[in-house]
C-alpha cells in the first residue's frame, strides 16, 4: 500500500542501467527488474533489496522506504525511513553526483561508501566507510565534511542540529602525515617584507582543522584514509559552487601542503578564484603569485601569472606590477594562447611598440 507511485498519471520510462533485486532472509540476490525514476522501493520487515546503477550500489535494509527521484546523469534519492548502504562509484569522476536526502539532512557524495539511517523521530545518522561526504542539516544548515571512520547525527527539525562523532582513529580529519608544516623558505622568503594579505594567506594555509569531539562506541579501529588530490579538488569545486569559500580553501590548502608543484599551482589558482568571488583583490593577487611561483614553467603557473597581471592592472591599480607580470608571462609563455592578450595589456600600459596598428592608447598611463 505504501509503494504507490507519487505521480500515477505519468508513466516514466525504465532506466536501462538501473536494476532492482529483492531477497528475503539469508539468501543474497534475486531476479533483477528495471527501475523507473520516482518509483518507490519499499522492503518488508524480512526483506532486503539492492539497486544497481552501473558500478554504484544502494542496499536497502528491512523496513526501508526509498524513492529514487533521479537516476541519470546525477543521482538523487529520498530516504523516507529505514537504512541504506551506498557505494558510489561514478564512471566519470567529477562529472557525476549522488545526493541522498532525508527529512532532516542532505548527504552529498564525492566517491565513497557510507550508511544512512532514519529514526522514527525523523533524525538521521550518517556513517562513512571510506571516501568523503558532505552532510547538510535541512532546511538551511551548513554543510559538514565527514571522512572515513566518522559519523554524524542530525536531529529532526526543531531540535539541536548536530552531534558529531569520530572513531578513535579519526579525531583529526587530516592525519599528521598529510599536514606537514609549510617551510619558512617556501612561505616567507618569497617576500622580504610580507604584506598583510600575504601574512593572512600564509596563516590560512597553515591553519589546523576544527576539532571533532566525542567518540562513537561502535566504531572499529581502522586508519582514516587521507583524501587524494583529485577528491579534494572535486570537494573544493562543490564547496565553491555552494558559496562556502572558506571550507573550499581549507581543502585547497591541504593540497598546497602536500601536493606536487602542478597540484600546488592549481590549488593556489583556485584559492585566488575564491578570493576574487569575495572581492578580496589583495588576497587573490597573493594567491595568484604563489601559484606562479609554485610552477613557473607549467600551464597553471603561467596562467596564474597572466591572471595576476590582469588583476594588478584592473583591480589593484598596480601598473608597474602589472607591467612586470605581463612581461614575465610573455617570457615564460612565448606563443601561448594568452600571449596576444598580454601584449595588449602592455600596450594599454604604454608599451606602444606592442600595440597592433590603430590600437595605440590615446594617452599613455603613468609609468
């Protein structure tokens, strides 16, 4: 009776890649049937079910009601009651998403295995086996990041919003092997007299994550797996899209502390992007400079150098600094795609020899 299609008048086509299996008791697996978006999946008190979407698996415990609202290209499901275990393995990482909502929380996935339980009072418990998820208390809570071995309890609406747990191994979301201190040579020697923005960026990059309190008694001992740079970049992208810039920078600074030169340059460039979104032009300029220093002969470093030149010209009013950065870009990039724009920038700044015919500025800016 509870498995009524919420839109009975609309017959949605079955998704060829979505298959549903049901079984009772200890027998594992059954005949697979196609599944439609919006079709409710309800298990009895003695029944299990498994939904397969390519390499992604969603297992339903007995007494569960799940509604797969969207199955492609991104997956969105609503858990009304019961418990599910999810193993999200996208075919195209970074291009596919998985969101599971309950009455009190939204769980956004970035390639992981996790479990979600909905209690009779509407509260939600999330346990992460490996990978990382973002959990947002509904309707307007701030997203929290959970790593492998961590749990989160979200009360139903009208109650205190969050209780956060960590297994014995997961008290620090970023293990010490992943958070080496930034050497003074790399942070401070680049500027003999650091500006306030450069000091703030350096402090931000070295800040420790907020502590996680409490202990879940049912967690087994297992080391928390550090996130690889690709997972952190994807998480930072999603946080930036949500406007949570400080949390995005937290992930990017972790890459800066332990990544290779190319990854560091990319991370600093994305830090600069979040600063620009906040109209923090000085902070953005400092981050672009660090990106350029991290990979002076690579594509991310050169692109950051051009962005620094443009920022100094258009936002900071630092015309000598803009000239210097444009020239440095041309020396490093040669015939790269942005070389023509760099020459136009120098033309605007008074280097008339680089101006295309007929595009000389009416009045040369002060040097």
